[in-house]
């Protein structure tokens, strides 16, 4: 696989781009791998990548029932931030954010990480207190955030109406190095590097069973036959419950639809990402010019990857109120994804009751921003049996009541 | 050149000319024109610039599928970017400007991208801009952002408003062409209630343009007759300018109606969003013609064949004087015949099929048109406009056969049914080999919860491409929908003259073996500049899934959502991968069918109507008396009542001091009030609260705590027992609705057999706190039907009767530590009672106080506040509230959770008071640091500030906080560093700063 660069583009331009090779292979499964990852989304591919890069484990397959990056990695609103309240969350999200800074160069694939800054609006006295608290926590966690006043909010985002009338903007938590990235490119970039390291990214390969012997994993059954493995990582987001069931254990997870939408593209008018939790909505402008909009989750469990329109209505209403100029922009497309939500809205990166089986799930509404950190920590957990990044995110926390509750910091899907 | 014909145009009224402005130039059209037809009438073929290469683009289509002719409409408060000229109805004074160019439409610097296009293939941006790192954010990305986008963003607030309709119907028919009319008639005649909607301003769809006779009538006459008949039916409602935007689960459909876009002076809303629940949905959405892929197919003047004849027949406008028709099917012959009939030149029909032997072919030859079979277009050449068409054998690599001078090309690549609405709710498609298109698979229709089909298709939307077949299909579908609802339906379909039709040849590239330089100029997605070579590159690089191809090339992601490009694109992908088209599949169709304004989705809920403001019965008094408000949920509560010239801080201090020294008045009406009633109410409350509520005596109050299943404290409040079977539960202001909801959830899902009813009576009562050492004197000044003395109404008791002639319940409870009465009166007496108290308190200098004084006084007393001391991670045991947890009960919500190891960990952070050494105010939210770092390099912490105020009573800062083993460390000094790291030391003390023995509230 050739290196990507402006020189490579120039070279190919003069031979009709005939020299570009596959970004990732299309291999048939081997009989046996040292490790299998189920789920070629961002988290699964990042896990495989860091297994190879950090731990020298390269006899790895990533199995995907559909097309890689086709789940929540390709459906989210691409926000990256790490201004979390609880220490374990701040650690893994900041690790991820830091890795995003260099990810394009590391993967030799432009994931377009754009630290354009994230504003989380405070529109009640209670939110002001909450975000000031977060700023104090972040200062001790090595996360650079700042509580800013309404004037600064207006400077950072001139299209915002900060005077209300219903919920005037009273301030905001500002993370200048938060931002966005191109979601598909993150999955594609990792997939390409995994493939380059000799790993097998196997698409259209659905896992139908997890095979164990004496409480230990020995392989999986798939639509492309049985495959043996010494270690198995389950990284399947909304379908975690199904796959865990195959392995014989249950998860404290609800799967619900989360929706998003984009407007038609317009010329640049919004440089920062804005999240407004009181009114329930968030928005940024993509490089293409579309306003990318998200809101809350459905109140009932389902797997349809659609959702109830009234959520779209609620979200759009909130954003028209916050950004009145979008009223005559038009919704181009709405869609949904299935997110896996835990009792404390924090993820699970954990060993499981089955020896050799590890699970990475429960990212809920905010997984995209965590992809590199999640992969880094989960790979370490799979390789070494423990990782400081994942230590607090074990399944046992639900039994012990050791919750990592971010509800204070994230009252809305993100 | 394009021009207005001297006659014709069934939709325009030549008697009524209309003038409009295009890029500042005044132009003229006629009533009934679209903006696109009027521009063509003025020889303005160039209507926009493409997204990526900024190539000059003319109009391609005549309807909602148009990818190129996008303009900015209006100005200032009514400016709308990215409006399709083909669906914009012309009106006097319309202002339109073209987009995505600088400095002008004709000369655009950005078009340099087109020159560089060989360096900018699909996905180029993933492969470059990698170095140096900081350049992405600061150099490359801003440049890309500026050259992307399309229209300019609006700058002003929208002047218009929007509204929503919520309707139910038996049958919703989307599409008012002949199929929709027929289906609506079939269902309507069977007795179903029918809502029929059409996205354009006209009924009949394309049949009046080129359809055969129906029931021995010209199609136009037939349409008029059926429309009148439907309008006369009481069970049929019809709306035009109403687009079926989306279909969702459970028969929910979204319609978008344009009301005044075509008549801006019309009063009322601009648009209306319909939210429909339909038992049956029929999509009679027609079909869209596909372009053909040949080099130069994006030059202005290359148009869909059907659009060319639409412009001639509907608007009396000819896109060109000499039009070459190129096709892989019969239908485009109609365009040639229409052109000829309008007196325009048709130098040739290029039919890519080897044979053309149908009736239409004969008609064309009879009309003197040269028909050349087995031929296609090698390339179209011209400077900003079609000039020469180079003809080649379809089965070739494009070697020139002959060159034909022309100013227009009418192309037809076959027809694809509009399957969007069918697909939104899960309907599946099947590939039709003969017609080379995907059509709905009736065996895999969208189904409701009980397995019943709820979306059906009618007419060409089903894939029935002749008028005769479409009418039979539509009649059958309308009847099937009615019968699914239990109605009896019968009756024959309208009859149309049979039309001869030969198979559509699957031509996806022209010519078959076009070399790279032609494929790199053969556009698939006109707006996003995706060419055949881009899709091939995606396949070559392993982006094999149709979703990968779409995302890598941006095929179908433009504002037309691939209405013209999707099928052609996936055919190219299939060929590149060497698989059959149906094996590639389609991308997911998502709502809306065409873009819907965000304002319309938002509806009337903007500005003052964004969310209801909940007002207490005393709200008006607060407003009139200068209250400084804060939002609390949907309420607005007075934060303080500054007098004129007084700062908010000073007002708060005054309110606290006056209340502590004399008497204050609090509007506590927002407090949640839930009546819980029934023989099992006591048992129910024992499960909800950590305390025992069933043993509470009538006439008494008890402070109660509510926890989540996970053990965390979620709400608190005073519970009063009203009678044997009735309790009144006070909740926090913010918690009223959610606690009410939680109670209902438990009763409906877990304890459904318990005899308990819950009613939220929050707004039925005004609740007023009379607080302070003089409180009793204030109440004694008005006549009471009960005894309010120390022993007559002891602390934590309540009485009911009349106070000052107003029915009242008086609770002797205190959240301030003072002698305090909370009086609930019926809401409509609230204001009178408030005024009465103000007057009665006047001799004592009574002051109303707001939420901040409330907070300070409770903090001085060490009372917790939900949301301050709690945050979803705190259990009552952390807050020293063990006294409020019953040891006698077997269970309550959260009990088991509170027994888990982490919950009983002695190292948990627990409630303490905090005082700075210098009397200053600790910052709210600050953390206490501990020695060392976490495994992840973060500073270790050992506590945090949960509430912090300046206490006017004590004249210094007081704070509450949660500190590791806090209650065991009284007197210890801990450090809560400022954001800049500088130390802020505070001593751990008791959280009760004021009147620790509770003497004041017990007088």
C-alpha cells in the first residue's frame, strides 16, 4: 500500500489514478487468530490497531457483519471533547482527544481533526454551577477548559442569539482544543493501517456464535465459517446485548435510537461546536457547509436505526431558538443509530465472565470522541489483562455501586 | 439558445406577465412559470455553479430532482439559500441570485478547481493536507470550507412563521398524478376517509404533458373531471403544494405544505408541517428519469428528455433551437416529437439500442426525424453551453462517427420509480431487469406492529410505466387500502389507450468502452461533481460497499440526495466490481424527500412560545415589583427583589437579614404537590421514600427522601398525611413532573395491583411561606379558624381551615431555621392571600424574598439542596441523613443498592461544613486536592464544594462540601486550589452554621 501525500496525488494524476491500491484488503478468514475483534467500527478497528502497534499482536482479525464503519461511527455528529467531570472519564476522553491531534499523521490518512473549540452553554444558574465545577475538575485532570461569559460566547459564535428571551445564555464551558473530525475517515484510516500491519479486516462476516471450552473462549462461528482465537474482543455498540448473549453473559445495557440530521450546505458561518443542554440540542458546521445537528434519544428500546420524529422537532426547535438564522435553512437528511446506554451512562471496557472474552461497549451517545483512547486502553486490557485507562470501567462496578455518573456534565446526548 | 415560444404553455397565463430580478437584472416571465422556465424563456440557461469544481451548470430537470439550478431567494429577513428554481413558482418582484461563485456567475475564480480536477479525484482530501499538522486547522481547512458550502447563510431572523397540523386519516395518498387520483378515488368510493396530497401546484402529474387518452378523454380533461369529482366527495381532502416528506413507523407521515412561498403577501404562515397518522399510506410518487453518462453531460444545455418536453408543453419555453435526443428507451422519442411539433429542429435521435422498431420510432421517422440506432454520444463540446455533439457507436471506445451542431441535448437513461417514502419505513426493493430499475417489492412492504402492510404503491411508483398499467395498478392499490380497513371496494380502473413499449437497454456508460479521459468527464452527480471515474476509483481502492462508495465520493449526498445519480452510480460500481446491480444494493433512503425548512419543523414554538413559561398565581406581582428572575425548569422564579438603586447582591443580603430579624415572605408555589391516595397509598409511599410514611399520623408532616433504584438521592420534601387514605407529597420544584412520572411508572409496571392513585396538584395551589420570628404575629393579624400558637400547631404539624377568609392549609415547617409557616391556598386565592400577608406584615417591615435568600438561609442551617449537594452520585448516607432512613422497613427503592460495597465504603465523601480561614467565600465547585496523582496522571482529590455563599447573618463565607471521611476530620484544614492552582484553604466544620440547636424554629 502506497503512502498518501500530495506527491502521490500528483504522480497519480498523470497516470489517471491507476496506481492507487486498495485501502484495505478483502481477505478470507484464516483458521486461527491470536485475537479476534467483533465489530469493525471505530472502536474495534482502533483496538486492533493499538494491539498491533503497542503490543506487537498482529495476528488479528476484525469481523464485521456489514460494512466497516457503518454503525455509529458513520452516523454520529463527530464532536470531540474531553471536558468530563469524573476522573476516569476525563482520562480516557482526554487520551482520545490527544491522540486525535496527531491521528492524521499517525495513520497517514487525513481524518480532518479540527480543534475548532466546543462551547457547552449554561442557560440556568444550575448549569453555571455545574460547568464551573467541571472547569475546576478539568484543571486537576489536565484538561484545558474555561468558563466564559456571554460576551465571549457571542464573539466565538456570532450567529447565536444569547439574549433568549426564554433561556438567555449566561455563559459556557469552553474547550478550545475540542472540535470535530471526519467520522468515516477515522474508521477508514484505522482499517487501512490494520490491513497494512497484516491484520484481516473481514466484512460481511456475521458472528453467529461464541465457542467456549471449560469457561474459556476458543473461537467464533460466523457466516464465513468457524474461526479459532485465543482472545476475543466484543466491540459492537448497539448489538452488544446480542453478542454477549452468544458468549453466555448479560449486560446492563439499553439499546435505543439516537437521531441526527443535517441541513443543506451553506458557506461558513459557524466556527465552533455548540451544545445547549437546557434546550436539548447541539450543532456544528461541517467542512462541506452542512449544519450538523443532534439531540436526545428515544424513550423506548429498539433496533430500527430510525426514531421518533418528535425528537427531531424538539431538537430543531431548540436550535432555531438558539440560532434564529437557521430557520430558512432546510433539513436535508435525518437518520438514526442504535446506541448502547448503561446505568451510569459511562462505557464498559472490561473482562467478562468468559475467560479470554473482553467487552468494550456502553459508549451510548458519545462514543466517537473516545475512539482512539478507547482503542488504546482496550488493546492494553486485552493484551495485558489490565489498563489504567479502563480500570474503573469494569463490569464489576455495577455490582459494587461504583458508578461513574456524568449526568451532571452531560444532560443531553452528545 | 433557450427562448419563449410564440404559443403554447398549458400552465402559463400569457395575459399576465410577471417581472422578477435575477442577479440584479430585471427579467420577465408569465404567471404560472417556475423560476427555471422563466429563466429559460429569457435565454438564461446558466443557473449555478457546481459544489466542488465550480463548473458552470444549467438546469437539467423540471421538478424536485433538479441538482443544478439552486438559487438564493429573497433578501434580508426572507432570504432563503439553495432554493430549486425548478420548483420555485414565479411571482411579481421575486428576487433570485445565483450561488457558489466569486466574483460572478459567468466568471468564477473557483472554477480553477475544474482545471485542477485531475488532482482532485474522489477522496483526495483524505490523502493530502497531512503536513504540517497545524496547517489543517489554520490553512487547508478554512480554504476548503470557504470553497465548499453552496448558498450564503441567512444573516437575519426569519420574518415568517410556520404552523403544524396534526391529523388522522384512513388513507393518505401521496402524489396527485393520475395514479394518485385514481387510488384516492378507489379508496374514497369505498368509503375510506382519504387525504390526497400533491407536491406541485397542479393535479395530474405528467400525464397532461404526454399521456394518451383516458376513458376516451384527453388526459387534461380527465384530470379536471376526476379532481372535481374528488373535491365533491365529503370523505376526501385534497391539498396541493404539499410534499410527502417522510414515512415513519406506525403509519406516521410527515407532509410539508407551502402556503405563501409563491404569494409572499398572503397572510398567515409561510409553510405548514402536517403530522399525519394514517392507517394506510399509498405512495403514488411517480418516477424520475435518469441521465445518461457521457463526456460533457454536465454542459449547460444537456437536459433530461422529459424536462425538455415539460418546458415546451407546460411553459411554452424551448431549451434550445436544435436538440439532439439521446436515449436507451422509447420514452425520449416523445420529446423529439414534441420538439418537432413545436417547430424546433431535431437533427437526430441517437438510440443506443441496436433496434428501434416501436410505434414511437415509426412516428418519429414519419415526422422526418433521423433516427440512428446503436449510437451514443462520444462527447458534447461547447464553451459554457452545448455547441457540438460528437456521435459514436455505443459499442465502441468513442471513436468519432460524426459531429452534429446543436444547442441542446435531451437525454433519457430510463425511468426509476420514486421509492423514497416506501423505503423510509423499511419497505424493500427488487431489481426489474426489463425496465432496468429498482421498484418496490410488494412482498416486502413496510409493516406495522401486528404485521399488517401499511404502505402501498400506486402507478409508476410501483414500476408500472405505461398509463394503462399505472391506472390498473393504482385502482387496485386504492381498493386494497380500503379493503384493509374493512371497506368494500370494487369498480374497474380507468382505461387508457395502450402504448407500445420496448425494453429499456441497461446503458450505464456511453460509449460502452469509454476510455479514462471520457469517464473522467462523465458526470453522475452533477451538484457534487462525482464522475464515473470517481466511482471506479472508489471500487479500485476497496470502498466496495455502496455506502463506502457514497461516502468516499460524496455521490448522492448533495441537496438532491442523489435523485438523478444514485442508480447510475451504483450501476457503475456494480460493473467495476463485476457483480450484478441488485447485489450492490442501494444506500438507505432517509427523510425528507426534498429538504424541509428548519423553521417549519420548529413550528410556532419560537420566541415567547418556545416553551411555556409556567407562572405562579403571584407571578404578576413579582414582575410588577422588579423581581430579578431565574429560570427553574419551565418556571421563572424570583431570584431576589432588588429595590430601585439596589444591587442584586445587596437585595439578597437585605432579604436574608430582614427575614432572620423580623419576617419574610416566599412564593413557594412552584414546589411540587402530589396527592397520593388509596388503600395502598401508605404501603406505596413506604417503597418510594426511605422513611416510613404509612405510620405518619393525620395532621402531621414528615421530611422524606426519595432514591433511585441505584440508591442515589433524587428528591426530597415534606409529606403530610391528609386523611386515612390520603397523603400530600411535596417535591422539589424541578422534580414535580419527573417524580409524578416515576410514581406512575412504578404503579403501572410493578405494583399495578396496588390500589393507589396519584394526582399532580402543583398548580392547583399557591403556597406561601411566612418566615421569621414575627411570622406568627403576621398570621395573628388576620382571622384564622384554627389555633396557630406554639402548642396549637406544633412544629411539623398542619391544620386546615380558613385564614383571613381564604380556605387554607397551614404547614408548620421550616427550610430556613426560623419560625415558619407554609400556607397553601387554592391557586385563584393566591394573589389575594399574598397581598393580605404583605399588608399584615407591613408593620414588621415584611420583605418578599427570592430563591437566593432561600438558598443562603438553608445553607446557614446546613440543609441540603437537591442538585447542589446531590448530583446523581450521592446517597442519603453521604449527607448525614441516616436519621431519615427507616431501619424497620424490609425494602424501599434504593435500599439494596445502598448495601453495595462501594456505597458502604468508609472512604466515601461525606457532607461537612467548610469555612475559609480568612472568612472569604470558597468558590462553588472547587475540589480539595490530596497528595499525589491518579494512575492516569490526574491530581488526586479528596472532596469538593457543593454550596458556597456569603452569609449575611454571619458576615463571612460559609460552604458545604463532600469530603473524604469528612465528619471524622472536624477542624482539619484542606486545600481547594483556585483554577490557577493557588491555594485556598478551608477548615472542616459542622454544616450547621446557624442556630445548631434548632431553637429558632421551635418557638
